[in-house]
C-alpha cells in the first residue's frame, strides 16, 4: 500500500512539474499581445504613419536596429525610417508572414522577453533610400510598463 501511495505521489509531482512547464511553453495571452502590437504596426505603416509604426519599439537609447547599418536609440531609428521611406508611396503596403513567437520564461516561469522571427513584404510602386521589398527579421521584445516593445530589430 505504501509503495502504491508513493507511486501516486511521484506521478502527481511529475504532473505538477510538467504542467508548470506546459503553461510556460504553451501559447498564451503574451503571444497574442505581441501579435497585436505587430498588427497595429502593420496598420500604422499601411496608412503612412511611421510614428505609429514606431510605437512598437521601446523608446530608449538602448533600442537597436540592425540592417545594412546599425542604429542605436529610438530617435535615430525613427529618423532612419523617415529618411528611407519619405512618403506613403515609398512605404507601400506592408505584410508580415511566417511569424514565430518564442516566449522566453525566466527560471521562475515569468515571461518578460520574447523572440519573434518572420518575413516582411512591401507592395509598392516607388522606392526611396530603402530598395528592398522582401526580407526576413528577428526581433527581441521586452514586456515593460507600457506592454510589449521591441528592443532589438535585425532586418535583412
């Protein structure tokens, strides 16, 4: 009887431990929250609103964009977008595809960071400084007081 009781205890402990892991690994509201920010970015971009698009980035001197060059800081990244896409025709219509959101829980199971990878496509008739219409990206996100924001954007 005691062995059976110990066996059930081990099964229960194993289940509780694995269910905590499953909760941390399964799609949650955090995944949806990041995707909602990205949807808002697409909507802002498609109406020609670079400032609105940039609301998805953390307003910090530490925020980094890596493309053909490296820009550090929210304001320099904003200026880079403004110069590369001078008007709505150069911005065109943005689409994201093949999105993968990977939440990064701490050892305590708290999700504060995430990595998002995917593809972008611009449908447009005019090009300015930014000539690429298609590419891939990886984004590092942090959940802060204002919600999920991009800390690092590597787009090629």
